[in-house]
C-alpha cells in the first residue's frame, strides 16, 4: 500500500485520532455513500453503534461528538474548532441533525447512538456500524467501518477503501522495511528524506510538497502557541489544570536560571509537548503525528530543533517531517499505530521513534544513524500500555508526551555518538512491538479497564 506522508500527518481535531478523527471521517463518508446511492433524500434516521474500544472509551474521547459532526457534514481537517460547541448545542436542542442543506434527520442521543462495551466487531477493536432508515423504519443502508489508528478508516465498501485507504500507485522507491529503506539509500546514494521526496513526487510537484510540509510546520507552531496561551481546566470532569501557560510564564520570567541549569532546555521541550497535548485534550486543532494521543511529541522535538540546534533551518524541518513520516509508515505497514490494537507503544512509542529519526535527519545524520535513533526510541517504549483515566486523553497521556519527546532527543543523541552499527534493527523492534501488543491483555489497550485507569479514583 502506497501512502503519502500527508496521509500520515493529517490536520484534525482532538482529542483522539482513532476515537475522534476516524469516526468523524467514517460518519461523513457514510452520508456521502447515501448521497452517492441516491437514498439520502429518503433517509429519516441514522443509527450508530460503537464497539470494542470505541464502546469503552468513546465517550471520554469525544467519539459521540465526532459522529454528530461527521453526520452534519464536517470533516476533521476543515472544521473550525470554535464552532463545534454551537453545532452540538443546536443538535441537542432541536433533536435533529442537518445532514445536508435540504435535509434534517431526527436525532435522539440515547436512541440513535449506542456504546457497546461488551461487543466487538470481527476485524478490529475500533468498530462502528452505521444504519440508515427511511420514515417507515425500513433499512436503507448498513455499513461497518474500522478506525485503525492515526485517523485512518477501513470499510468493506470498495469505494471507501479506494478513496481513503488503498492507493495502488507505483512508487519510484517502494519500501516495506527498514532494511529495504537503508538499501535504497545506499544503492541510490540518497538520504531518507530524498527517497521520500521522490516518492511524494508521484502525487505532487516539489513546490506543492514543500508547501504542504511548511503548512504542517505552521500548524505545529500554531498549536504550541495556542497551548501556551490557553489557561484553565480541561473538559471531561477530571478537573485537570492546563499546565503549559504557567510553565511558559515561569520560563520566560527567569531566563537567568537557564544559565545556571543547562537542563532548562528540557523544561522547554516538556513545555512544547504539554502545550500541544493539552490543546489536543481540549478538542483543539492538532496534527495526527501519527495519532492525536501522541500529537505532542513530534512538534516538541521540532521546536527543540528549531530553537536549540545550531544551524536549524527550514530544509531541516522538511527533512525532519519526511523522515519521521518514513519511519511512521514502517510501523503502520508492519505493526500498528493504534493504542486500541497494541497499547501506547503504538502511539507514544511510535511518535518517539519517528521524532528521534526526524531529529537525526534534520541534524544531517546518516541513514544508518537515523535508523538506529528510531530503533532506540522504540526499544525503550516496548510494552507501554494504554490506560487513560476516565477514558480521557489526559492522564497519563499529556505527561507521557513530554516524556516521549525527551526520550526521542536522548535516542537521537545516543545514536549520533555511535557509528550506526547496533544489535537490534528497527525491523526487529517493530516486529517485537507488534508481538508484544498482541500478547498484551485487552484491558491495557484503550479500554480504561486496567492500569492507572482502575487504580486511580476519579474525583
Ligand atoms: S495512554 Fe497512550 S495510547 Fe492511550 S490514549 Fe493516552 S496517549 Fe493514547
């Protein structure tokens, strides 16, 4: 499967790529299919059933809101986060959803949206079923979708697979493993970023690639900026206070402290990660990198590169994103980027690995050093479980992003001080991560039935 780096890094809204972005896209697509089959006009109601992890933690992750927004014709990359509350309030007040300019359908939250905690659809732990009915309660169309992480969705419907998941494009430099990627770099004397540029040219010209990469950087920056300047409490009932604004003030007000303590740089890295993760938890605009739960790591390490690495420049940022994308594709292709499938190692672990590789690329390390950095970062995230308290992407997720960002920088530093040779290859660690995820009990995979989620009392 050929995927573009811009499929992996998608602009969307928080708090979860698999539980918010994916379901919103699926709901939108279901309405498109009704339209495509010319049965939209006959539709009187749409029932949505959420299974597995979506059934367990969908409420805390905003899946219900995402479904309503998707059915209302909004897509995660285009919606203005500031209008979301207004739309939801209106749906609640009017007990109807406007699925097109001419059509409103009845919508009762309890009747038309069901969270199934004990049922799972066969192919994946994040299953959804949409069923459309006419005015006499006759079924018009039923579709199952799976949200497989990072905002990607899979449907049995061929049209959906073609439009959203499958892309049979022949790439000039196809790779499915880290070994193949390194071989391509050696044979063609190219960097990983150059390989990625060449592959992206299948879909876009170089100007457009740079424009999209620069746009991602702008969204990353805007998200950090908003997070730094948005004090208050996060939604969801845990009463978690946003920490980034206060930390920002204290770092800005005491610059002389940084001269005494060189590790102040880590405070800044933590700050960037907290800012983005808090923005994500608040339902703000973020980039799936490769998921929303782990969305703070890559922007935090990019900001570290931009502000603290000598000779940082825009080409370094582009190389960072492309190389991180190459590593993310390896995980997506050979393991998983879904917390519901393999635990948090698939989200924070993968983001950490991608960021370590990206930083190494931005700092002009060799492909071997980059592969080594990516491997180290994942090796020390193996077994990381997903156990969000109250099903909210807040505790441990927000701090975990800060830890992941710092770990990525250290993985890069460990790799860059070596000669590129190492015992465990990236491919081996990806395979280990997948097997570890399969062996992990389901209560540790985004169900909030294990770990911190059951050992900390919600107040
Ligand atoms: S614990 Fe990790 S995988 Fe689970 S919701 Fe939080 S960030 Fe995502």
